[in-house]
C-alpha cells in the first residue's frame, strides 16, 4: 500500500476531486482527515471510506478562515498523531469577469479560498514537516494557472498565484526533505460550476473559442491517481513541479 500509515489532510473533500483523492488515499493505506465547509457531504465521504475498510475522519472547515485551518491541523495531529501529506484542493470559480468588472469583494473572496488558504495550511503544517525533515504538499491548481484563455481574470490570477507559491515553496524547502507540487487539471466532472452564477457575457464570449478545443472532460478519479503518485515515494524526485492533467487541451 503506497501510503500505508501516512496521515493526509484533504480540503474540499465533500465532492469532486477532493472526494476522489480522499477515497484513493484511504485505499492506499492513508489515514485521511477529510475537510469541507459542507459537513454533511464530508461525513458521507468518510462513512463510505470506513465502509470499505479505510481510516478517515470528517472536519467542518471554511478554509477562508484562519481559525478553521488552525483547528483542522491541530485536530488531525490530536487524532492521528502527525501530518504527512497536505492536499490543498478547496477552490471556487469566478463568473468569467474581465478586470474592469471585478469587484473588490469578488476578488478577495476568490483569493481567500483559492490562494490565502493554501498559504495558511502550508504555514500551519510546516513546523511538523520541518521537525520530521519530511513532508508532502500537493496543491490543486488548474490549467487556468497556465493559460489565461479559460476563465475570468480573478480565477486565472488566483491559480497563477497557486502555481507560483508551489514552485517557490518546493524550491525553498527542498533541502529540508519537504516536497511541494501542483496538479493542473483541465475540465473535470465536478460541481465547481455550481459556484458560477450570473456569468459575464463578454468574458464567456472571449473564453468560448478555447473551450471548444477541449478533447474531453476528465473524471475526478483520474486526478486523484495523479495526486496518489505525487503523495507516494514513486515521485520522490519530483518537486516544485506542475503536472498537467487535461487530455492535451493546453498542448
């Protein structure tokens, strides 16, 4: 079992990619702390993991709040003794707005969930990783952090920031035995579209031609398998990298 006895935190674990990662990690032997703002959803995920012989606990967390992140990591250590793997998966979309139509509220909301939470969770687990001289951080970015043709300006900027954060963190802490990598998924069959309402017409028109080039949509489990590779020792020489999983969309 690739992750036997390792302890993993997965944010945004109630559905979609986060749910699939929690399930795949548990099948690989990890003890999983599944966190999400949707407590009922994440409880259901944990029940399913346990029914299949896995070890997991649920935690309600709004990753936009520092106090929730602190309690998440502290509770994980209390229950499982440590943290070995952190998966920053929680994220929200914008409404395809171009720069001229982004409100401060919308910008700050997207960055709080997509970027600031990644900093705060990483900052919270780093003392644990540094003490052990080993740790693994996996950030779920997006091909929207590689190309600007697929989303609004706020979401695009947030995912570019996640990729920059990933590269810097992986480089900085490499001598300490800590790895930090990102996955950049293309279109995946999740419910993230539910966070998109009142789509900006001009923004949608500008991104539309690129959307038409997508070979296919992926399944959450396909991204979870990439995360398992990054979480395991099979990827021991992979650090500060961004693995694109998009069926060739951005080629």
